[in-house]
C-alpha cells in the first residue's frame, strides 16, 4: 500500500475508514485468525474487531487487532484492564486442521486399524500403494505390517522401531475411541479410509499434470503436452473407477 493511501486512511473520519475495502479485508483476516470467536469470552455472536492501539491506523499489524463480541468490546472501552479481563475469561480459539493434516490423520488412523487387525491388509492393498501416503512414518509402519502379512509372519507391536513408536502411539490413541466391531464392519471402514486417501492422491496428481500441460502450451511443446494429457485422462479413468466402486460399496 502506498504512503499516500495510508495517509488518506489515517486522516479520514473513523466511521468512513471502517467502510473502506482495506479495513474490510483486515477485519476478515482477524476474524479468520481468531476462529470467528471472541478472544475474551469465546462467544461467536455479534463479533467486532477491536484496536489494541491506533498508532498504525490505516496499516494495522494483525497483532494490534483482536476479535471481541459486542459486550466484551464495550467492557474494553470502559477502560477495564485488558490483560486482567483476557486472563480471566480467555479461551484459545480451536485450531483448525489443515487439509494436509487431515489426510495424514487418515493415514495414521489406517495404521491403527491394521495393527489391530492385519487380516484387513488384502482389502487395503487392492486400493492403495506406498506412493499414496504423505506421512513417512505411517508409510513405514504400513510397509512393516504389509511385509509381515505377505510372508505370513506374526507381527508384534513391540517390534516397531523406536523412531516410529510416536506414530504408533497416535494410531493407538485414535483406536481407543472405537467400540468393538465385527469383521465386515472393520473391512468396510478400512476400505472407506483408503478410498479417501486414493482419491486425494489422484486429484493431486491430476492437478500436477494439468499444471504441466499449461507449461507445455506456453512452451509450445506439443509432444510433451500430448503425453501429459494422456496421463490426465488415465488419472480421470482411475477416479471414475474409484467413484463407481464407492457407490457400489454404499
């Protein structure tokens, strides 16, 4: 933002400043950062964005702004000590999982299912492979389990290497919330998890190939473009097959 624009924002009437696109965008960023909750009482109703200081008005830093509900905002402007009120009532906003974190959680959950019941592995192998994992430790445990099952060897969770035990513990923690299920239900659940994993990987691969195709168009490389388009078509066929199988399972 130019210095001239910052000066305009800083000197215009405050009620007019609150109508500017710059303040609208800044307000949106603060609400998203704070999880659309009051930082004092955790309310989600009647939210305001409050200035902790006005020294950078027009070009505020995000840490100079906080999300408050109407009543808490009023309290602040009545000069109640902000630090005291925050310490007394503040509940941290819930951290939202990123998409990558959610996908890795599926992988850790799958490992937990397989540690509990290795007979699920043949159903899983038909859908995913090592390249479909994004969590390195979950992949390593999956490979240990898969090799043991293929070789018809017993597997003891105590044999998991030390560097993988934190992930194994996380998977065990996720399993602790599950009630006992029959074999058919366990198979269905494992297939649902790996189907999600496979779909995400195929969609990611499709995007990568489309980006490469755009580069081919810009470079005028017709042969490379043809190859990448063929690969995109192959990925889409896999997605269609996966989606059809999912509908049949449902």
